[in-house]
C-alpha cells in the first residue's frame, strides 16, 4: 500500500473526524501541522483552530473543519452487502 502524504493524512482526519489535533499529528510524525493547515486554507478549506484542555490536564491545539471543498457520498452495493464512502469535489 502506498504511504499517504502528510497533507492527505490531515485531509482524511478532518473529513472523517471533523477535527485534527497537534498532539495526534506529532504522534504520527507530522511536526508542521500549522503549515499544512495553511496549505489547506489556500485550497479553499475553512478551518478554525482553538486551544483545548486535554484529559491529562495539559493543553492541545485542535483544528476544526468548518467547511471543505468536498462532499461525502455514500455508495451501497447490495450484491456485496457493503457500503462505501467517497469524497467528491463540490
């Protein structure tokens, strides 16, 4: 399987979870999250950042997805009994 780029990894997190945190990205070897968020904003993504308290009493910086240039489309294949999710440009 081909390894995802940092930008694609962050896009997937935002689309699937609606947010991505600085500490989560550091755990996945992405140290320049702010730079990647800036890249996404220049592509038309609407993302807001905020400082949140984490479960250990410390703080983390979390970027929330407000709007993306993609829409979620769910396909169902009855013969396989499976559902697939795809993101398409708006």
